[in-house]
């Protein structure tokens, strides 16, 4: 029988991890292992084990806070060399905060670090969703393998991400339908449907960059601008968020290499984003009198604000996180359904290949051409690579060949015959 949330909460808030995992069918582990990162020693105490998969507590030295994310990544990398499959629970000196860290490894994909934060002031709901699925029964004891344990841990710590993705997608479809009702000036349903998709895609992109402070250093940029537009409405006044602000932001701000001086007051400090998303679209050129009521954006922003938006995929999870992977899922499911409209979504395996074999090499060539000092033998670039451990080495080539051994010694005999001279 799985552990209840009340029992789980009691263990977690008391920092009684050994007792928690014993309750969930794990074996005791007394492994002790010091790890030194940047001349700071971190002590690891094993508290539970199942078929070789270990759970460690990392306690900081007295006076030290939780290690930051970059340090936690270095710690994980060093611990992996000693214990391949593990979960780390970082705690602070005063036992007020926890970070549950798991390295999720998939064949053919880079390792992803999943982290879940908990503090005593929070409800442990998200952590309970993830950790309570790690329960093992007595019937499983003899047949469970480390592969089974690793898979179960990874699935439970990723299942919330999948749930959030699907929930957001269902909400996105409803918001798209609702948004259509506010569009005026397009008399063709196909074009109206496509334009609604374009507007939602633009606004989702803006949500990512505003949360990074890239839109006039304001993390609530769109919401504040909508509020300002509403305040400018009154007797003898009319200020449309869509026509007077958004179109200027898109076409004369984000989509323009140089912003007109008189726009600085309206849109603030805005980056130029080349790529075409914010250029004037064919639909906007064809239908010149498009209007969208402010109410459409009020409703849409309420939906967006239910989630936390991150440009990277390694942020500490809150249970309501939207990152580029989620948007990729939206494009794959939603855009591909509209192939008859000339819209297609390129999946991750293809874009990954293009990025690694075209975009990244081009960027390196350009940097080397413009800043050759960075590539000097004693430059920062090679020093950074030297200190990066195995970050830039594919998992498949990390092991090398045995010392004094042949290149093909670890291959089956029948395979080795094929390499005979």
C-alpha cells in the first residue's frame, strides 16, 4: 500500500528521509562518500538503496547554504563516476530547504538534470506526486533490477512534466477557439484560424523573453502594457492594445533592426529578433482592417499567467512550468493537424541534427573569425572545455578502451573477425 500524503508530509517536513524510504520498501544504506568541488568538501550519506540504485543526502558544511545550481551539477557529475544511478537530496544547514536532484539519461539524448525544490513554507504536493510513486512491495523484492528502479524513478520525476504539457495543450486549444471570437476584419475562416494561431505563437514567444527581462527589463511587460492601454480609454480617447501597441511591438520593435526614436516611449527597450515571426504577415497585408478586442488578451493572459515560463529546461520545477519543450509539443500536435494550410512542424531529432552540424559550427567559425584570441591555446574557451569534465563528450564515447587493450577487444569474437586484416 502506497504512503499517504499526510505520512509523506510528516517525514519530509521532519527531514526523516531514511524512515520515509524504509516505509516505501527501500533498503537501508550506510554509504559515506565525500565529494570535493571547487575546493569545498560535501559529505554524502546514503540513506536508501534498491537493487544498486542509491539515494544520498548532501549536507553542506556548517555556515554554508545550499550549493547553487552550477555547483550541484558539478557534484552530480562527480558522484556519477562513483555511483552511476542515484538520486541526491540537497539540504541546507538549518533544515529548511530541500532540492531533489535526478539525472535523467536517455539513449541518443543529452543528460537532463531534473530538480524539485521544497521548503518548509510550501505544501509538499508536487514532491509527493513524484516521490510517492517510488513505493516497492515485498513481492517485487526478488525480481526487481536496477534497470526497473531507474526507470521507475525517472518516470515518476518526469510524469508531472508530461501532465503539465498535456494540460497546457488542452487549455491552449480552448484559448485558441475563444480568441477567434474576438477577431474582426477577416472574412475567411481559414485565414482567421491561421491568424489566431500566429498571434498566440507570437505572444507565447513574448512570454518567454519577458520572463527573462528582455522586454524593457519588465517581467510583466505585456500585462502592464495592456493595463496602460485600458487606462488610456475614456472620453474622446481610444487606445487599442492590438492595433496601437501590439502591431507596433511586433512590426516596428521585435521585427525591426532599428527602432524609430518615437517608439522608445511606447515600447521601451526591445531587442530585434530576426527570424520572421514578427514581420508583417501576408494575412496582415491582405486584411488591413483587422481588429481584436482587449478582452481577448485579458482572457489569454489569465491563462498564460497560471504557468511559469522558462527559456531553459533545467529550472527547478514548480509543477506549472512551461519551457521550449512544451511549446515543441504544442507545435507538433497542433500545427501538424493543419498541414493542409501549408504549416509543418520539424521534430526535435531533425532540428537537433541541424543545430549540431550546421548552426553551432557556423557560430564557432564566426566567433573565431571575429575574436581569434578566444581560441588561442591559453584562451578562456579551451580552459573552459578543460574544466568542464565530461559535459561535451557523448555518453557513448566516454569510456574509451582498456589500458594496453586493443580498440575492438570489448566486441564479441564473431564481430572482431570482421575487422581482421
